[in-house]
C-alpha cells in the first residue's frame, strides 16, 4: 500500500522514519539483531526488578480501606514527565531538524503538517512513560 505524498499518513510516516534514523545513528550503527537482543534483555531485567516491588506494594495499595495516594502521585509524576518530554520534543521538532521551513514552504496544508508533527511527538514522547509503567501492569492486574 502506497500512501499519497503530502497526506497526513505520509507526513507521519516520514517523521517516524526520521526519528528512527536519528535513534539508529545515536546507537552507533549497531545491528538490528543486537538492538532486538538488548531490548528484550532490558525488558526482562526491568520486569524481574519490578516484580518484587509490585508484590510488596500491591497489598498496601490495593487493600481495603487504603487511600489511592500512591497511585495518584504516580499518575501526577508520570503526567509531569510526559509534559516535559513533549515540550522538549516540540522544541526539537521546531528548531533542531530544520525540515519545518521546507515543509511550510511547500504547497501542503499547514494544519496537516503541524498535525502530523504533533502526532509524531505525542507517540514518541509517550513511549518512555508507557514503557516504565508496563512492568507494574501484569502483577497489579493479577492481584
């Protein structure tokens, strides 16, 4: 399936592709197999570290008569982290890469360009927050 050049999915895929190139360049040219192995190993280690912590916190958080203060604090900290990451990503998208003036000079709709940029920033900046909260999800749902 080919996307029509200049459409929202095409612009979004372009931005994701540029972010992927930047990420691969940042890793120093490691192979895909090495990256996949490292990602799986990090995921396993994080889950193994989070399992005892969630087992210890689970009765204190989910017991009858407890206040939801720890969950609220976790949500506030996560939300603040996501806002900070999004502001950083927006400033990087506007000033760092230098493709925005090229896109705005093209005959594309400005709203379409900024919508694709915003969607790419939101997807990229919410990933670390989702990744950091996933080790707690399987154990917390089992309680």
